[in-house]
C-alpha cells in the first residue's frame, strides 16, 4: 500500500511539474484533484475535530441526561451533562448561516455575521493596538532610551515628563492654523514653552540626581532640542520670516548632528551601545519616519517632504526586495523537497526493488 | 546575440533550475553554515529550559508548504526530547492534522519518546481566535480529548498543564500569518513566550517582532532548520535543502545580473 502511495504521489508531482513545459490535461487533472481532495478532506476533519466533539457529543450527552432527569433517575453525571444544553445557543447561531440558502430568510444571516464581527473586533482592537502599534513604537524608540537610566518611578521624573507632554501639546496647538487664531492663542505658546522647559528641567534634574545622564549627555540633549526647535520653527514660519532666517535650518540640523554625535559618541565610548547598534537604531528611525512621510498625503510632496518621501520609497523598495527574495527562496524549498522525494523516495524504492 | 538572449525561451531557465537542484541532490555537497542570531536565540532559550518544562508546537502549515517547517519540527523536537522537555502538539490547520500526527510519532520513535509522557498531539479545533484565547484560560475547554480521543485528564503529561501558565514556549511552525495571530492574542493577552519557525515567504514580516522581543527567536526557512541542525550537531533535511538551495540561488543571482546587463545594453542601443 505504501509503495502504491509513493507511485501516486510521484505521478501527481510529475503531472504538476509538466505545466512548466506547457498547459496540459495531466496538469489540469492533478490540479483539480488537489483542490477537490483539499476541500473534501478539510470538511471531514472539521466535522470530526469540530462538529462532533464540540457540538454533537455534548448535546447527545445533554439530551441523554435530560431523558434521565424526566424519568426521575437522577445521577450527578446526568445533572452535569445537562450543562451541554447551553451548546444549543452557539449551534443555532451557527445554523443561521444556512438561512442564506432561503431567499425569504436570508436576512437572518446578519445575526451570526454581526456576532462574529463583534467578537472579532472586540478581541482584536485592544490586542492589535498593543502588539502592532504600542510595542512596535516602543521597539523603535527603545534603543535611544538605553542612554537614559534614571529611575522611571521617581516622582520628579514623572512630573517632569507630564509637564513636557502638556507643554508639547499646548505648543503644537499654537501652530494649529486650521482653526481661527485669536489673541489668546499667543499665550498658549508662552505657556506651552514654559511648561515644556520646566518639564525638561525636572527630567534633567531627576536624571542627574539618579546618575541617569552624564554632563556630556545633557549637553548633547540640549543641543539636539535646540536644533529641533530651530529647524521646526523655520518650517512653520511665514515666507518673509524664512527669507530673514535662511541660516536657521542649516544651523538647526548642524546642532542636531553635533548633539547626536556628543550623546551617542559618549554612549559608544562608555560601552552602553555598540556602533552597529546605534547605526541600526538610527536607520530604523529614519526608515520609519521617511516611510510614514511617503504615506502622509495631507501636505503636498514638495521640497524637504518630497526628498523625505523619496527616501521612504527607497526603504519600501528594500523591504519589498527582501520579501521577494525570500519568496524565491521559499518556492525553491518546495521544489527541492519534491525533487528529493522523487530521487530518494520514489527512484530509491525502484532501485531497492531491483537491487 | 543580445536579441536571442532577451528572447530566450523561459523553459531553458526552468531546465537550468532543475539541473542545479537535481545535481546537488544526487551528489550531496556540504557547505559551511554560520548560525544567525534569531536561530541562536531560540536554541539558547530551549537549552536554558529545565527538564520537565512544556513546549507547545503549533503545526500551522499546509501540505503544500511542509518542505521548510518539517525539518524545523524535527530539529526542535529532537532537542526537546534530548533535554527531557515535554512537547505538546496542535494545529490551527485542518489539512495538517494527519501530517503532524505522523511526523510527531516518527520523531518520537527515533528518540525513544513515549506518547502521553514525553509528548502529546491535541489535534485541530476550528476557529483560530477562540482556540488561541480559549487555551489561555483552560486547554481542556478547547481540547477535551487528544487526537487519539483520549480525555486530557487521562494523559499523564497533561496532568499539570492547565493553560499557558504551564507552557514555557510556543513554537509556531507557520507558512502564513498565524505567528502574528499568536503574538497578538497569546503573547499580548497571556504573556506566552512565542518563537517562530517560518517559511521563507514570511521571514521579512517577522523581523519587527524579533526586534521588539515579541518573538524570543526564529528559524527562517531552510536556513533556520539547517542552523538549528548545526547547533545540535545533527545534519538533516534542513542542511541538505540549504546546500541545494545555495546553488539555485547562485544561478538566480547570475540570471538577474545578466538580465539587467542585457536590459541596459539594449536600452543604450535603442537610445
């Protein structure tokens, strides 16, 4: 029987590969056979591993228990089996899928679909957010946190962090030009920058008291923040202001780079991170930022944004290339497996037969 | 000459690929294998587990993609049995039930492992999400019996295994996005440690999970199987497959380079 199976498998493998020469009836036969057997086998397994143990057996036992209950011959087992009657509810909900076959009752299919979607969405949303958004964002930022070893539970640090977040939100709201800017908005920037500065001071103070940041790292951080503020200010300012402060983006980016070198040069020097780890972390952040910029269609892709999105396309293409390369490797693996089967198992059995 | 090359019958390429696959299969060549970090991490994690720990193997691939996950399953199960780690098998794919059952029996026999004491195969239950979430509360609520219809309460191995709390690692042998589903539901909700043994097609999308630590390790395709076999010092199907694949990759790289050169020459001529 095993030898017969080997010959069938070998013949079907050759039928499938015959398509490489050209389309032919042998290939079509094997293809249709594969699809048919897959579906048939799947249904049988679903009945034996799903319907029978999850629905049929518990319901049979429950109805048996119910019969004993009616007959008045109650046992603990028959009482326990009665719980199986609750399975009628999911079974009935599942059976509503077949209402689709009746034009008059087709609307009933909405209920099982609604339950499925509701369950799926309820289970998925918090977990997908946690696994694919929060954890991934954390993973992108995590290498940069390696330099900051201050106690996260410290109240000084927490207050500082909260003040900085509030400051950032208020300051950003000042630049929200989609809504009418009244005089009161001008105060927002002052309050925001003030809160942000105090928050920054708190975090730095906390880091110093907890030996979290060295003097070099603090200097580097300040340079980077100044660089970011300078560059950011240039991009949000008016055309007249840009003409006045043409030097601002160059100075800002220079400060950013110097600050970065100061911080991470020190980190590498101290052995907290290897140069390769710093390079990888920076590359990931640049990749994420540029790729997201490419998909940011709310602004016109011109100037700096155009260049950033072009770099994003580069990252995307590298990603697609890696996926394509791996796909080729995967397809080859399938072929190697089948060739191994034909040579070692099938031809091997023939050689063994005559040898 | 260039014209003939550009219009070459694609069946010549198929023939060349067939030759570079058949020849190394007939005349095995042993190439040097270096172990990558994701595979090393998985090996180290299993190596550090004490004897008597439980590992769950999810056979989440179909018959059409078993070439890569099967050598991985063999290598990991061999490692587990040699260290006295229990293996609990299950699948989210209906078409894999008999394949996985047969494979587990074969590897167990080779390693003198006893069913019910060293390993168990739970089988398949429909509905990916309810299965993964349900096992987090109580495995017996989802699989009240194993694949051989034995109640879980009668299986010695399962006596102390109630839910994911008693599972040290889930290794998902996958050919599709099931690893992500395990991460999203079992890792995020129940903090179950997850590793992946994936077909080459989905390697790229697994790397972000490795970087964040949501995957403790990964075996990437034939390469991963071969690397794991090297760590065990037991060359098997993964090593043979990788050696053969290397020649095919060389041919494909050569063809890509030739195709590009021909394309640019032709474009220059047309200009």
